[in-house]
């Protein structure tokens, strides 16, 4: 299974993503089009406090027109290593600092049309919370939950964010 790219045209260039339209040839010789969102690498972090509880966030997400419950996450700055991005995003969004940080694995949120890869990390954080430093356009609320509370939220369909569900599954599968 392979598709040969015949042509590529960037139809939109934005701050965090570009959109390309590709003409492709399938293995059987048929031609088709692909619309691809080009997005850089991002990180997501599941922070655990010394008492065993976990740190999550809530924020308004314009595409969904609602407040979403999520893992801590953000885009990597150009040239920034993923582990550095994870440490930075954790501190910026929650005020907590990682004592340990372990890569659980990558996820690809929507392989049908987007190149984004999110590297999922597990962090053990200190109990002391420092200052947050949100971006100018961010409003974030920190939420602290036990493992049982998080599992209940998932069972009750209270979490719809794919990266959060994938991150929690990786955490549970690795049993760190």
C-alpha cells in the first residue's frame, strides 16, 4: 500500500499549521487528492503529585465552543527538544516542576489528514506549586484528581479530548 505524490500545493500558511493539497497516484494507477494539515511536534504530560493524585487542566477551546478537560500539553518551539518542551509546558500551565520525566510514547491524533505527533510524558512533580506563566491568550484552570476519579470521568464520557484519552491509556498500560 503506497501513494505516490505527483504534486503538492500549500493553500494556507498559518501561525501553527499549514494546509497542503496533494495530487497522488494510487498503486492501481488511479489518481486522487489528499488534503493534509502540516503541524509540528507537540507534547502532553501526565503529572503526578507525591500523594498519588494527578494534575490536569481545563480550558475553553474555540473549535469545540466549550470548556475541555485535558492533559497538560503544548507545541514544541522550533528547534526545542521534546523533553524540554514538556518541562516548559508543565511549568507554564500548572506551576509544577518535574522531578522526573519519562516518555510513554508518541500518538498521532488524526492520521487521515494531519501530520501532528504528540509525545506523551509521565512526570513526577514536587508538591510545591510555583507561578504559572500562561500565554497572553490562554485561560487555564488546574484540576487535581485521583486515579479512580479520572477513570470515572472516562467511564462517564466526561472526557472527549483524544490526546487526553490516549495519554491516560499509555499511562495505564505502562503502569509507571
